[in-house]
């Protein structure tokens, strides 16, 4: 075996979850990078030599599905194994993760042995799949959710912009 240490980026907004994963992976010889939000995760993934990305789904701002879509759209990152690692067991959560660009889906809580074995399988090229007949419906559902989230963010930006205009006007008066 060579001395190359594999690197894992863990994008997760809960610091205790990041700490737990670090405490499991570092003694196994992995280099662990951490990001507490999607934008930071994308920046780290683009800058560092990452071998695998673990991604929480339920995060404020950019959720895991959106982060996965963005990462897989980047030429230098699209071939890195991207694994949804989440406590989200809602209906279609696994399928949505795969539709959004994830190569795999693992659930929390962590069972150390199974967690390490699953990671090794993804390093070795394992990919999860969705039944072909479900893909069009899932893509449509995912696109609708993306547009709704974008609409919500645009409304919030407009609201903040209007507040700034009012403050500026009050300052001028």
C-alpha cells in the first residue's frame, strides 16, 4: 500500500457531527476537511485535492441537494465521489440526493464499522442508482423545489434591498 492519505471533505452545519466524523476518520489515516456551509464547501472542494465528499442534506441556506448539483456541474469536481450523509429519511430523500448529483446515500447515526466499510466501497467506485422509470418524475419534482427555493431567496433579497433603500432615504433626510 502506498503512503498516499485519502482526503475527505465533510460539508455539515452541525459542529458536533463534524467532530464525530473527524474522530472516526483521522485515526484511520484520512485527511479531513470541514465546511459548515455549502459555499465554503464548494470553495474548499475547488481549492484542495479532495478524494471524496460527504454532504449533509438538511442545511440552512443552500441545502445539500443544491450543493450536490453545483459541485457536479464543476468540471474539476464532477468525478469526485459525492455521498449524501444525512439523517433525512423522508420519502424520496435518497432518490432526490441521487438525482441532484450524489453518487451515494448513507444515513446517520453512524455505526463506525459500517460507516468505514461504506466509505471504502465508494472510494472503490461504488455508485447508487435510481430505477430508470422514476427518473423523469424525480427530476421534475427536484426542479420545482429548486425554483421555489430560488423564489424564496429572491423575495428575501428584495425585502432586504427595500429596507436598505428606506434606511438610505432616512439617512439622507
